[in-house]
């Protein structure tokens, strides 16, 4: 977890594959620990074609059944099926906005929202921006994207910089 924080968490992410991966992993984490999901990340990358939305959107019921037997990911039918349907939603967003990057970053006007928390206990589990983005994602057909999950995605992808004031990773 230290390496994840020090090297990845909160880094502004603009690659569509990486953003699709983070949306998927945050949704998969629902009800589980983030440590469990990080341990399975390479399995997810292999199982979901490197998070290439065009490839994942073409997955079939046969692929779902295959993935339900894959111990390298969370074997939850709803989470697997949502990854596939979310891939199709990513393609629709890309068609409308040019990229998933352009779409999600508009939620924060293109720049990370930098918090001013001094302790981890001050961090909220959700923000107005996350509620708004979650609502719009759902409207666009995304699943497993409730406000808390979306806020965790925003933090992971660097849309929200919630590194506490004393953290060396702070940007502002």
C-alpha cells in the first residue's frame, strides 16, 4: 500500500486505458479491501484485454462464464458484466467527447481539486463533484459507479488531490 500511495495514488491520469482500469478496479473493490484488488490488478489486466474498451465491449456471455472461473479476479457476475457494459459506455463517451479523459476531467474543470486536510480522518468519503460525476456516469450506462466509488476513482486518478498537507506527494 505504501508503494501504491508513493508511486501512483493521486497522480493525474489522462490515459483512457488507465482511467477505464481505475473505474473498473474501484467498482470491483465495493465490499472488499483495496489491498485485495491491488493484488488482483495484474489478473484484471490479463482478463480484460489490458483495459482496451473496444476489445472488452465485444466480450460475450461465454467470456463472462470463463471469467467467473478466473481466480485472478473477483469472481462476481455483476462486477464482471459491469466491466463489459462499462466498456461500451466508455466507447460512447469517447465518441461524444473525444476521450474518456476529456469527459472525466471536465468534472473538475480540467484541474485537480486540491484539498487542505491535515489528517486522514478529515478526508470525506464523497464530494459534490463525485456525486455529480456518478449521476452522469449512471445516466450514460455505467454500473458500479456510486458516489463513494466515484470519489475513490477521482482520488486514485488524481482528479482530487487528497494528500494531507504534510505528505510529500502534495501538489499544492
